[in-house]
């Protein structure tokens, strides 16, 4: 399997090369040269597979430069009940991603049973093992530079902590995450973990990561890699649970399923788009945003208009407080017929602080073919949805999942199961849970007293050169 850049770089690297690199040299994002197809026979054969075995079958479609026996070992080591043990009472941890049925045809796919209680663990745990494997084989080291609006940072740090040959520099917006999210990251004592709080919003952190990654000389000298969803391996790992969710919600290959996904950076739902392109019978992909509704605006109007930092709302679903969706470029690449010249033209406008409008272009007709609909949710909606799901189903959901449940209900179609992708456990957003329900969410014993632990973080201005200097100081 070879990979192409959304901006047309002529090289066609294999998986292990792009795993370590993140962004393509031309600033684009990597995608498979063509999407591998899954046959009806394969779907039938895969239906009863345990998660690790299913992961191996799907990853083999994307990874052809790691021997099958080694890839099996990585998948088996990644997807274990011991790692994904934080499931709801009564669920089987061996399922890895159990399906919770709220009512016939309406389900939650549990994705937050991993070590940091967020869906990001589903990809990050695999990424950590892949990084260590490839670095060991090549005798290399890497400095991972990432940005987080909430859950990516802790998931990456827990996946990479103690991994030899790996340092992590994680940027987060100062004071913009929940107390639990900050404590998860900043309390890690591992010497290879470095937290940097940026005076600004998540988009400032993301811009710094892209600026550093686009400095080819610095990136090469200091071996800069990426774990954000700009890294293709993250998206590939997320494709797996769409197949698992489809199997859980259906009984045969003739049935279709709709998935509703709370989305900020477009990585999670981009994996659903790719699963659909591979042949998974997905009826509809429902994109849910919070008050930062840039993506909802695009799917309603055809206009992609990222906001300035000052226009980005700070909300009670902070992991979606994003106005520039870094993975959206992958989707647009497919939408415009994989024409990198069009992508370069569109993103030249975005990178210059502007927007683009696809109305009046032939691409808008294709948008309907890709099966996307969207909607948005507010703080009041979140509180009402959390209360309703608790009162009606005795099930507690986090704020981001609440955004998705609210929007999913607006797009339910008779005879088509709706699966909402759960994104985090409620304890990560206890302030809002208390506001909605008047009670504290359950806290796994691993995290009792987490916020009281000593924290290690350095606060910096939103300046790529300042961050570079910090990396140099630690690496020299």
C-alpha cells in the first residue's frame, strides 16, 4: 500500500515512513493511493471476530510493510481487556467497544473504556506500539509534537509514557480544558513527557504544530513526529470500530447503519467516511458540533469558514472548541475527485485566514453522495440531553456524547439503526454533570485523588519559535 499527499507531493511512501513523519513534505495529509475494498464475503467472515483479530484484518489492508506476524502481535498487545477495562457495569471488557442499546434502533458505541477514559485511546494505544516497533527496527528516536483541546493529549501521553526512543511535547490551551483533563496530563511524572500550556486557544496550539512541522530543516534535525489526527495511523485505527459497531448493530450484510459523531477536528468522522468508501454499509454519517459550528455550517451551506481565535467559543464540550478542522482536508481531497491542485487552491485561502465556498461547483453534487448530514448543540441542549438520558435510561453520558445524541435524534430514520459514538466518560467533565444532574459522576478507582497530584507544565506564549527553543533545550 502506497500513500499520496492531499497536496500532490510526488513521492509514494509506505506506511512506516508516514507513521513517523505526520504531515507530508508539501504540507498536505496522507491518504491511501486508493481505498482498499472489503467484500461481502469478508464482512461475513469478520462478523464474529474478537476486536484484536478484526483490527488485524483491517490494518492489513493499510499496512503492507510490517510482517503479518508482527502486526498480529501489535494488535493483540494493544486491544486487551486489561487495557480497556473501564466499561460500564455489566459489560464485557473483552468486547473492547461494547454496544449499549438505549432503545430499539438507538445505540451508544462505548469507545471510552481505555486508560484515559476517552475514545482517543482506541487509536493512541495502537500508535504507541507501532511507534516503538518501527523505531526499534530502524534504531531511531523521535520527538512527538502534538496539540490537544482535551483528550488527545492525555491519550497520547499515556500511550507513549516510558516508550524508549520517544519524547512527547504536548501543547494545550492554558485554562481551557477541564480540571480532570489537565490533571491527567500534567500529573504524569515520566521523564519523556513534556507539557506546554499555550496562552491562547486550541487553534493556536494546532497552528504552532503545523508551523514546526512545515519547517523541514528543524523537523529533520530534531526528528519531529506527530500523534495528532494529521497522522494517518490515527485515522486508520479509528476505521476499525466503525466495522465493530456495524457488526454489533446488525445481523446480516443487507442492513445499513447510521453513525452520529461529535466532531471538532474531523478525524473521528473522517474514519467513518473511509470505512464507507471501503464498502461498509453506512447509510448516513451524522456530524454533530457544539457552538463552534464551522463544520455544521459547511454541510448546511457549502461554505467552509474557519473562525479567528477570538471568535471561538469556550464551551462545556471543550474537546470540540475548534474552528479549523485539521482532518477536513482529507475529506475535501476526496470530494474534489482527489485533485491536489484544487486542494492547494482551497487551502491557500484557508491558510491565509480566509474561507472557501463550493456552491456553484460540481463538487456540491458529490457531497450528497457521501451521505453526510449535520447539526449543532448548545450548553442548554447538553444539560437537557444528559438529564434525559439519565432519567429515561439510567445511563450517564459526557458532554460531547450529549451533543451527538441531541443531533442524532434529529436524523433518525425508520428501519435504520442509529449508533452514537461515545467519546468520553462523564467523570472527565464532572462540573457539567453536577450542573445537569446535581450529583458527581462515578470515578474509576485509578483516578481517585487525580487532581491533587503534583503537576508539571510550562506556560508559553503562542509563538512557534518559543516552542522550538524549548524543544532544542530539552533535546540537546
